[in-house]
């Protein structure tokens, strides 16, 4: 397809009528990187995965790349493939970075977001600015940058295994075949525009991106590898890690053991399970019979002490789930799906239950403060 005047290669897995989920790869990677995760998915999905500009089979611009261009590309991409509904997006590394920025800038576009091993980069020091700008200018005045070439595809596969000791030979061969290509000089290389090696001329300031993270309305799942970039950058600085994760209003975290940065290669089965569990919590792709779900902030009267039905609703938020039961079977399924949604919120729940419209056989008195229940019994007996 053409996205903003550039040819974009888009890989599809699964039937077009299945629930759609968008997979976005990282820097110096491309869409086949998710093959092992797709193989491990249990449900039927329509996985849509582009190669970013300058990567894989998408067009190369033969000039430096900017994160803003990728954000504009993703905005156009989601408008094309999910124009009428918020999208479920899974991003790895750079893909997670772009997806989070777009989710903040266009909160109506993203309904759920999985960020694989990304919580931003380290803060550049002010004295790095001259060096970065000098390197950027120098890239224009010398021979164009080049990607390393290998005499045969097997040598490229061996290099991938050297870079990632957890990568099996079978997976390395697959990636070398799918991501590598033979250049005009006869050598094999990774299919990336060499200009991707030229870093941006301006320093990275994390607070700029964190301001956009705070605008994200969608629930976010952080998948953090035990030997990945997030732990390497912030594992010894728990305050900074908490500061960054705290920018996301609705978030959960899954830690993946025995995995480097490329979790989609090292632990694809665990990653697939985490993604599906997150997407199954609610939303159009969950297959849930729950008609609507609401998380309501407890303010006003509900937050003030009272001797009414409940003395006080303890907590900051209250979750409501509604299903319509036309038959007993639909009622049972609605209860199961509501319970599943409640279970997905368990990490943030305090265990309290608010008696509202509940058709189950429960102790009604449990929904009232003791004095309120006594008054109600007295009124009924009068």
C-alpha cells in the first residue's frame, strides 16, 4: 500500500473477518519478527503487521529518519485499517514507542496497547547535543552509510545467533531468510536502509514523551523481559521505573523470565499468552457477552461518609459490567464473562463488592450499612 507517498509492505496473518490486532516491530527489524508469536496464538486473529519505512520490504527514503514520520505513518495506517473502531496494538521497542505516542496524540484510535520491553530511552545529557548534531551533519558530507554484508545467508544467521544467544538455529535461519537480502555486490545484508544508522540530531528528553503517555486513555500492558532494555536501563533505578510506568493511567505489567530484549524470539509462547490474556479481558475482540463496561471515578456523594445504603465506597474507582440475559444460558454466560473481566482487574481491586442490579442469590443485607438495614427493616415492618 501507499502511506504518505511511500510504499509500505504489510504482512497479514489469519482471516480478514477475524478480530484485528496490529503488530509493530522495532528498529532494525521487520514484520516477520512476529512469526513465532503468531504461531503461538491460540485464538483466531487477523494480525496486521507493517514494515516501517526504511525497514524490510517497505520503501527507503535514503535520508535520515524521524520519529514524527513514523507517528504520522501509524496514524494514517490505523485510519486505513481501523477507521471505525479503536485498534488493539502490540508494539515492540520502537514499535511500542511509536504506538504510545500515537495513543496519546490520538486516544480515540487505540483501544488497547501492549508495549513489549519499552519504557523510553535514557535521558541524554546536555553536552551530547553538539556531538549528535556534528555526527548528523557529517553523515551528509561523506559516503552514504552501509549495512554490514555477509558472504552467505548462513553467515547472517550465525551473526544473529551471536547477537542473541537465546536464538535457536532454526529461528535464526528463518529470520536470515525473511529479513536478509542479497545486495548488488553479491553479499547478504539485513534489509534496512543504512540511513537508519544515523541517529537524530537532537537529544532525547524522556519527559517530552512521558507527557504524551499521560494522555493515553487505553489500558496498557507492559511486557518487561528480565534481561531486556527496560531492566538494563532502569532495573537499578526503581524510582525512575515507577515514575515512567506511573504515567499510564490504566496499566498492568507482565515480567517474562529468561528473555532478552527480543521477547518475540526468546519466549514467543509466553508473550503470546500474555497478549491474548490482556486482549481477552474486554473489548470487541474478547468475544465477551458483556454489553458494556464502565470504570467510574468515585467522587461527589459516593466519596463522602454517609449512613445511607453504604457508609462509604472504599476505593478510587468502581467497575460496572452489564449484560442482557434473554435466556438462562445467556445469563450464565454473562456472569462468566463479567467474572472474567473482574479477574482481569484483580491487580487493582480491593475485593469489595457493590450491590446494585444483581440477580444472583446473595445476602441482601450485605449491601447495606448496619443502621441503614435496620431502618429499612423497620419501615417494611411498619
